[in-house]
C-alpha cells in the first residue's frame, strides 16, 4: 500500500444524509477513504461500496458507520430512560433489534453504546448515558455490546459496537459541553473506566476517544489511557476511533502547534481512525517527514482497521446486510419498543390517583408535549421517522375509547406566550383529571445540549401552576433527557412520572401505565436533584466527619435547603406494595476467593402483579481509603403476583470487596463489611447485615482494572 492508501484506511468522512458529494466519491476512487458515516440505505451504500471494490487499485471495502444509539428506524427509549429498566436482557434485545434494522441499511458500525458516567444533569449528554453508577454502566455496556455484535461480527445482522467516549467526558466542568475534566486518578479508575472495561471484556470492536481532556491531557493524545490502560492492561485489540474532528482539535486544545503535531500525538496515543479525516490526511505526511511518528505506527493502525473489516466479513461480502431482502418490519420492532418504553417509565409520586379508575368520562391532556410526535424520539434518533411516534394524546385516546380526551397545548415548549393557557383551562375545567405533559424537546439534551438551569423551559411553570390551582387531580408527565428540577410540581401534583424520551411507542406506553395495563417498574438510574445548587449529586458519597445534624450548624449541609436529592437513585413506585424482609447471608466471614450468597424475601402486598427491583449495596466502614457510604454491587428483578412471596439471591465472591488502595493497587482488606439490600439508595430504608473479611492478602496485583496504570 502507498502511504496515501494507508492514510486513506485511517480516514473516515461524513456523507451527507442520503446523498453524498462528488468529493467523497473521488476520495473513494483514489483510495483516500477507508470508512464513511451518516450514509445509509441500500442504494447509496451499494453504489459507494461498488466504487471502492471495482474502481480502486486495492479493492478494499469501505466501512459504513452511524450513531445507532437507541434504535435505527424503530426508536426505543433514550439510554438514560432504558437504564431505568435495570434489565440487561431488555438492553440487549433493543440493541439486537436496532442492529438488525441498521445492518439492512448497509450500516456495519455503530457509535454506541455511550458509556459516560454522568452525575451532572446540566450536561446534555446525560441523556445518552446509563446514568450515575459504574455497576449499572458496566452491565449496560456488556448487554449493549452483546446485542449490537450478536454471536459473531461476520453475521450480516450484527454491527461492530463502539464504546464511547473514553474517558471522563461526563465529568466536564460545570456540566458545560466540550469543557475540560479534572479528576483524581482514583475517580477515573473507580467510576469512569469500569463500563469501558466491561465493554472491552465483552469484546467490543471499537472505542471512541472523548472530546475532552483530563487535567490537561486530551483523550486523543492520552497514551496512558489509550495504550497503557485500554490496550495493554485490558487487552483491547480493536480499533480506536476519534470523535468528530477531535484530532485536529488538539491544536485549539493547546497541545499541538499544527496538524502534523496533532496527527502524531493522536497516532502515538493509539487513535486509529480520524473521524472527518482532515488531521491524518493533511498532517500525517508531514509528521512522518519530520520524524514525529514512525511508519510502524501507521502500519499498526492500518492493520487494526483491516482486521475489523475482515472480522465483519467485508472482504468476502462487501455488500453484507444489503442482500437481505426481508421486509423492514420483520423484527420485534414496535412491540419491543412499547415494552421497552413501558419499562423505562418511572413513577415518581402517586397519591392514589393512578392507575386511572375505570369509567372516566373526560380527560384533559394539556401541555406542549400533549400532542408532540418528534420530541418523543429524543436526541440521536438515528433515522427514526418523527411523524411516526405515538403522541401522548393519541395513546390515551386509543386506550380509553369510551372517554372524551380533550387536548390543549397551553404554551409552547420554550416560548413565553401564555395566551393559550385560557384554552387549556377551558378543557381542564370540565375534565375528571388533567394529564399535564411537560418537559424539554429533543434538541435540549444530547450533544451540545448543556443547560445551566435544568428546569422546565419557557412558560411551562406558569401553565402548570394554573392547572394545579384548578383543584383537579393533576398527573404530571415529564419528558426530558435528564432529571428536571421541579420541587414545586412534586409537592402539588397528584402524581409525577419521569417519561424521558420513550421513542416511537411513547404514547402507547404512557397510556398503558396510566390506565394500569402496565404496572410501572422503572427505577431512577440517577439521583434527582431538588436544586441546581446540589449538582453534582449522586448516592455514592464518601463519609464526612460531620454528618448532618439539624440543630448543629457545623455539620455537612446547606443552610438553605436539604442536602438530600428530591428522589434517590433507585427510586420508583409501582401499583403494588413490595415488602422486603429476612435479609440473610450464607456466611458471617469470608476469605479471599470464597463465595457468599445474600438472600432477601420480597412480598407483593399490593392488589396487582408487579415487578420489583432489588438493589444490593455494600459499605466498608473502616478502610485504608475511605469508602463510599453505599456502593452498588448487584441488582435483580423479581415478578410477583398479588400476595405472592419470592426470594431474591445475590451471589458474590470476595472480589466484590476489593478496591484501589492508597497506591491505587487493588486491595482486599480485613474487617467488617456492611451489606445493604433495598429498593433505592435511601440509606434509612435499607435492610442491613454484615460480614467480616478475614485473612485477606492486603495487595492483589491485577484485579480491578488489571493493573495500576501510570498517572494519567
Ligand atoms: C459525537 C459522537 C458521535 C459523532 C458522530 C460527535 O459529535 O460526540 O458521539 O458519534 O459525532 O456523529
């Protein structure tokens, strides 16, 4: 291969939607492009692939990528919503269905799953993430990789998955998009990297570097992160992809003087593919000539890209996926979308108004999201058709054919005009119940969707307060890509539900839950703040020397509000009453390598069948490094009929108690470990027992993230 052809394999360009420019076509013909993204559909993909196969000297097939985050044509709930299902089987199933649809459109590579741990709802990309917890993130990562990649990458219904964006993108300063992150190495290892390690262990084909830097070292130039940790310690042998133009951005980020330096830094760090291609195409020849990087680094990166193409079976079947002529709706599609959406809804409060009683005569569906279709899909909705989403009003109309469903927007999502509120009042006054559809639109979260005030935008609060003043039961639905701060609404509404962005079946799923055809089972994958001043907020806090005492000023608290979240991590109600009891452990002492079984009984004391999520946390009260007051170690779901009792069992080994010691090497320390089981991270509500770790070795090489990496 010529140097140009090699650099071509390392370059990815964007096609424009369904079409593509002449420039891209001639770059393909010249062998200057190895992959494309944002091009899909059998006609265009077949044509561009034909150029690569029939009109280039080496006939190397192109790789086609797309952001298939939560569905391709059929759109499932956004990742943050789906995380609320706490169900790896569901997470895998929706990824599998999305892969089957996308691959039929010629896509081979998805830039998903997004695995950035997010504890700051100001950051818009929290919508794409599995939330605040590293264990949930890790399970989510493994399930999504299994779902996208299937049994084998060469299966034409599989997509190569990309774990993105390594690392600590979610820790950007003040939640501001593309800003710096600065955090301890311990936090990086314990919180931000485990989901990526889980993806690597599950065999993820690709990893994408983050736009951001950690303490001044941009991810795209971070040798420790990409080479030492990702490749050497974790054994990842796939492809590292840059984020959009991020290699060239090493110049404005202040670590490279020109594109040659930027290209050399990124290639040396281990970035194989330059998304948008300009930095490698324009910078690498100069970098090689100046001796900033050697040809062997180029060759190694090219080999990794070619190996991915080979694993995808492209050398044998360059038109993979396209040859399947099954109809576009042969998959689980809308049925699975409805199921996923139902299970992602979190019932935050309920004074008994829900489920709606039979025999309702009139419902007023009010608010800017009442009849909204496209916003239901949320950000990153791939090629999902926004007009095909079921609106909340339509979902309710279909679910309640004998009830009059009146609809009025009242206000727009972000505007200040309140003239429509009178009409909303008119329909609300004659209704038995008001369903208030509030929230964000699909552009207010996701990439570049940071908001300093993650609250209801525009005049929605005015509308809501007028509705609440009517004295009718008000059920508030919050559509959003993040927890929204609405303490006044929580206080006054009869019920509040987090309905996130649920995808194409949003309206049906919401109606299912409101009428009780589905018993809500979603649980918060993030702590829900009361106020922006509490952010970042998360359950896994370290102990303070001065825990809050109301009467003592000199304790850890705010003078002007509670320090606790509005709703804790794991919170979510259902139409049943689940009671947990009889927490027990098979042993009171554990040695290194031994197993332990924790069991708890769960009784459904409610009138209907339902599903409970049981969370298992630990706390190490005395350790060489203070440990969080709660750390999630496992979770499980149990489905019970009314009056039924079942048992949930957690199996673990002593490894669950290993943590990075003072030197960051993994340690297992002797002493007591508190074990907690319950429904949320509200410590007061948890059942508690304890065990002792005995005769532990104090240092275990290579257990946590394999090895202690050098400082990042
Ligand atoms: C985002 C990535 C995405 C890429 C391609 C970037 O702006 O940060 O997450 O995969 O665009 O669309």
